[in-house]
């Protein structure tokens, strides 16, 4: 599965739990990027943030039989990062997403907003 296909599966997992403000950032042309894609979304509560992250992992396992290389943030469910190396999913509580502003930090990336 390519990084682009993996990012689409991650989006599907986010949509399955009604994530909001889904953005796919293509970092392949960005110098010194840590990954090929970031897929970012928001949840309204820590319960929804956790549900979205679980949904992402279930979708990826279903389509690709792949577990994340690393996953962080489940202890407080304000920002859960799921790292598949070529694609990193970020699931934020809305206010934490504004605070960390990843879209601004990686401003050179090609950004696709999912409706």
C-alpha cells in the first residue's frame, strides 16, 4: 500500500467516527519532513478523540494488516498521534489543534481539505 493509499484509509477511519476539519498534508516535497503525509482531524471530546483513533487503527488493519509503528497520547486523549512512518495521523481536541497549529508549522506542504 502506498503512502497516499494509506492516508486515504486513515481519512476513512476518521470519517467513520464523524471527525471534523479533516486535512491531508502532502509533505513529500517539503525539505526535512519526517513523513510523506500528515492526516489531521479534530474531535469534540476526549471520548470522540479516542474513538476516532481506534477507528483509524481498525481501518488500517482491515485494509493493510498493518499496526502503527508508534502511538502516543491515549492517556489524556487531547492529541493522539498514530505513526505509520510514511503517514502520521493526528487526532486533536479542537482547542489543542489550534494551540499546536501543525498546518502552520508545515506551511510548505500541499494541503487537501476533506469535506
